[in-house]
């Protein structure tokens, strides 16, 4: 079987890191394991080193995406798998994903299922919005835009490194870029388990940053979709103003409708003249 490397970013994951490494080391053949200790203040790095794996250390937290980038650079194999240190992902399925990459897929993603994934009620509204926005921008159905279990080639991701987020949204921006550039992506359903330890996700902060990065990637790879979305919103406002005018016969709403209609036309026209900074398959 093709050799591959597994990159695990870890920030204060002393409760789960040993079990994840043990599960990876039980695979046949054993993968190269790179743990990126992202400035942990607990025994995460110490536990990983005792397991005999490669450990990179950040002096202070640099972010999920920064950890993955450093781990990918340090890996000696072209095929890369990424997973988390909290035990949520079925790392035993990584060899299956590697085989799919060997057959020609550019990336294989574990599409999460199960009560522990669906049960995060506070995260669901943001997931729904981001999923709709990403699918609208790419024109593809995407079962899981930010799963942290995926396999791809180091040589395939290298050209896009500067466009990938250094933070929590690394996987989201990666999904977008691979879609925009016409990569072959396979989504495989996986069970998502309860995490060990405390989540590092800050729902409001990370959701707003994710929206920012999604917008930046769309603007770089397919800006017309942003202008279409904005003109569509303005068009909806025009309809609402016309409805209000019909109900009230107040000319103010008719004037508003005219102004927003002009705005929608201008925004759409600008979009038609805008070209992507990075050319991919649109």
C-alpha cells in the first residue's frame, strides 16, 4: 500500500492524544504520524513524544490551519491525511481514503454523521448558512464543508497554501478552492464520535471568521457569484418595497424600489466586468 503521513494538530489534548496515536499505530502499514503541538500548556507534547511519533512544537498557539500547514511541510510522504486529536474521527478508515486517492481522487473527505455531529444545536444555523453559501458559489452539492478528516496529496495542495486559512476555517477554504479549481472530491459518510476533552471552538467568533474567509475565497476564485448574490438581495428588497407600495400607495416605497433596482443593476454590471484573481474551473 502507498505510504502516507497523518497530521494531527493538537492544543491541550492530553486526554485524547494517546488513544488517537495508538489507533493510528495499529494500522497496517503504520503511517508516518506528525503531531503539531500548537502551544499546549498541558502534557500533550510530552505524551506524543513518548509514543515515538514526530512532534512539532509552536511556542504559542498559531491556529488550526497554521498547525496543519507546518505538519504538511514536515511530512515526508506525498499523500497526506489529517484528523483531530480529540478522538471524534474514525482514523481506522484512513487507509480506505488513501486507496481512493490512489485511484485518482484529488481529495477524500469524511462526511460526518451521527448524534454527536447533529447534536451541536448552536452550530447548526451557521453550518446551514455556510453550506448554502458554499454550494451556491461552487455549484456543487457538498455534504460536509469543514470535516477535519480528509486525505489529499501534498503536491496538490501546495500551490494554494497562501490562500488557505491559518485558523479554524482551513478545511472550509480548502473545500472551496478544490471545488473552484475543478478537483475530483469524494465524500464518504463516517460516524462522528463524542470528543475527549473541551472544544476549542468559539461559536460566534469562529463563525464570523469563517464567513470572512469564505467571502475572500469566493472573491478570489469566482467573484461574479458574490455580485449575483448581492444584486439578488437588492432585487428582493425591490419586491418588498413594491409590495408595500401596493398596500399603502405611499410613493416613498416606490422611490425606494426604483433606487434599489438601479443599485441591483449597477452591482450586477460590475460583477460582469470582474475577473477572478485566480483562474480555475468556474
